[in-house]
């Protein structure tokens, strides 16, 4: 039985035996953790100082987003052109559809630039999954969602204590309400761990897990399409290829939804930090 081969080529996404087909005496080279590991483009992985494919995609994504909005707004017009119109539509979607709806116009306006940046960065990092040659969602590597969630977490905590002071901020995070009576200590402990530990953790993992699972499914059906391309298996390969198309379309939807949910939760955290404690 042949084992799946891990490519040393950092541009290789589908790390499997290309000469392995059903009825050839080799097992199905299913995707696994090796599908999410890339050799350094330069640097040394052993010393943890290196630059690999996911870092390259994150850098390119940042350049693309900044370049797009710079090109759209560097010479804004009263009657916008096509590029400016698309950029304004995206900006207004986040501003009005997420930030204003959650925080209100007066409180939310100052957080619009951050939330717009988060939305388009997350969306771009997700979109790499279906872009030819890239074919890998950067957010399926937990470090990237964790770093973004940390930014939101720091903002949330700093606003909480800035708005309410130390005692008020602690009450805000623990759900302090003296009317709860004897159960108040238990509620405070639960709320403290939920707000300080669980919520930021799930904020990062929700994005990571969805992108990790989606990419794994895409790999599974893509590899299966190639693996079944032999003899009578060709009929099944066609079905598997249809599933690749279906899953790609579904991933397009999920990628946008996950960017929306990530920013919506970020706005919810900020709203909680600014809310008056009763």
C-alpha cells in the first residue's frame, strides 16, 4: 500500500500520489494534516524563522485589499466610477449592515475603519481557498484567526475598563447583579470564564474550524475525482467532480458568512463593553 506523499514544494496544495488510482493496488490518499503543512519558501523551519506559503498569501491578500481601496478612493468622485461604486458598496455594507446595526451610528462610527478592515481581510484570507494556484484558506491555520481574535479581545477589554473603571469593568465581565441573591457567586464565576476565556477562544475557533473543514472536504472530493479516474471508477469520478463544483459554490457562501460573523461578534463584544451596567 502506498502512503500519501508530502510534497517538499511549498506551492503544492494537493499533497498526494498523482499516479495512484483505484484498481492500481494503492490505497486512497486521503487529505490529512500534511495537507496543511508547507515547506518554507526561505528560512529554516527548525529555528522558527521562515516564510512559507500561508504567510505569502496573507501578505498578498493585504496588498490586494489595500491596493483595491486605494485605487477606488484615491480620487473620489461625486458620481462614482465602477471601482469606487463597488468599494463604497462593500464599505457601506459593513458600516450600515453590521456596525450601525450593532453599535448605533453615534457610537459605532469610530469603529467602522477597524471593522471594515477585519471584514475584508478575513474574507480575502478565506477566498484564497478557491483561487487557482493558491487553493488554500489562510484562516485554516489557527494562528491567523487567533491573532485577529486577540486584536478584538484587547480592544474589548481596554474599552470595558476604560468605560467602567476597574470595579465597574469587573462587574460588567462577571454579570454582577445583586438581585440574583445566593446564586450570584456561581453566576459571576460562570460569566467570568465565559467572557474572559471562552468567548475569545470560540471567536477564533469558529472561523478556523469552518475553513479547516471546508478545505478538507474540497480536498477530499478533488483527490477522489482523480483517484477514481480509472476503469469503471470513471463513472464515480464524475459524481465526485460534481461534488467539487457544489462544494466550491458552497464554500464561496461560507467564506462570506464567516467574515460577516467574525465582524458581527467583534461588534457585539464592543457593544457589551460600552453598555451601561445595571
